[in-house]
C-alpha cells in the first residue's frame, strides 16, 4: 500500500540549459522568449525582466489575473517554453507588492 506523496523524483537533477541557450546574449534570450510568448499568447501582456544562462527567466504579468489563473498560466507557459526553446528554462514571477487598499488606508506596510 502506497501512503503519502511520491518522492521518486526528489533525487533527480533539474534539466540544464543547452549550449545554444548558454551561448546566446541575454538580449537574444529575452527577445526569443518574447517572440515565443507573442506566438503562443498574443493577447498576454508580459514583460521579460531577465533571462539567465542557467535558464531562470524572470517576468511580470501585467494583465490582471487571479492567483489561481496566474499559477495555471505560468505552468502552461513554462511547459511551452521548455518544449519550444530549451528544456532547462524555469520561469519566475517578480514579487508583487501588497495591493490591499484597506491595509494601505490604515498605514500598514507589509515587507516581503
């Protein structure tokens, strides 16, 4: 009987980026990702902040999406980028500030 979570993948290394990705300039990596996003999601308003050699891509979704929509969208986007550009890509959303108007009215500041 299997109890708990499946940990069979916990000791497997994450995919690494290929030499083609590593040898591109940061600007070329960003432009390639932007082009791919525009093809896959033409209505998406996304800003690519950074694209490192190790595959970490930082972005900001400028469109208004709920938390559950954003999570699903980012998983789908990452899968598409892995399949179409490089398997070593991992996307990260830049930190989002506290948007609560009630906390802002009371003068409470949330530090992240």
